[in-house]
């Protein structure tokens, strides 16, 4: 079962893309969590962001078992933001001596539960999109990938931008709906509708796992 339709995603040539599952975004001691506590008006739903961990872990295991690649993307910048390719000036800097996605810090690392395995690629980006001035396209081409199953945070920003970039590079995109999250559920739900309308096949992690199971059936 390579694909649901001739012009659809091809799971036999798919890679799992894990976007920004870093301590500063999803860990209870990360920068987002501190901001959620100190600035409740930001309405950051840490429980929702953290809900992505289990389905992503399941998908990563399924992809590995099926012999399909797992590729990580991480947003990492220098402490002075001199290499940042996003509008960091629109946000207040972290309080005190805290850092945010700063290279060499714990906050910039992928959470322990989803740490890359030996031989898996970790692509560092400076802006929102995984394809923006990174080696992601080169890696996927060399692995003969034509379909990306995208997971991670946040749905409306880095996940969405990565999917749109993938479309511009002619990849077939799948968004795993329960393996992505936004700072609030309403924004997440709205972005899923946009993704489904134009950019990606929106599927649950159960549906993606079933597609992988179909490779050997």
C-alpha cells in the first residue's frame, strides 16, 4: 500500500520530520514554561504542547521499525541573536540569566524522551522553516524521500512553515494532527484546516502507523 491515491503521499518513500521538540519549547523547566507561569496573558498551554511527546515517540518507533528515516529539526541561535532569521525583536528577552534556544544550552537540546538515535540527522535552522537555508532538502534527496510526515511544535509557526517549504520543494506532506501542537488549541485547530485545505494530508498518528504497517502487508 504505497499510497492512498496516485497523486497522494507515498509512505514507502517517507521520512518522519520532528520539529523543535526542544527543552525550551516543551519541557516543564524550559523557556516557554517559565513564560507561561510569569505571563499568563500569553495563554501558553504547556499541557497541550507536551501532549505531542507520546505520539511522536510512537511514530518514531514505527518509522524505525519500518526502516524509514527519522529526521530532527531544531531552532538554535547564538546568544546575541546575530544569526537569527526570525523577528526576535518583537519579543522581550528571557528574564535574568535565562536563555532561549541558545546554542550550547540545555534549552536548545531535543528532549530526552525523543533524543535522536545514532546515525539520525539533526538539522539546525535559524528561522521558522526547516527548509529555509538548511541542508534538509539535500538530506531528503540523498535518502530518496518524496513524502514527509511532519510532527512537533508549534503548529502555526515552525511546523506550518516547514510544511509550506516542503510543498515548495515538491514534497508530498502529511501533518500528524495529534503529534503537533500550538500554544492554544483553537489556533491549532484553525491551522489544521488551512493545512488540509491546501498544503498537506492531515492524518492521526494511528492512521500514519497503519500506512506504515501496509508497507509489508
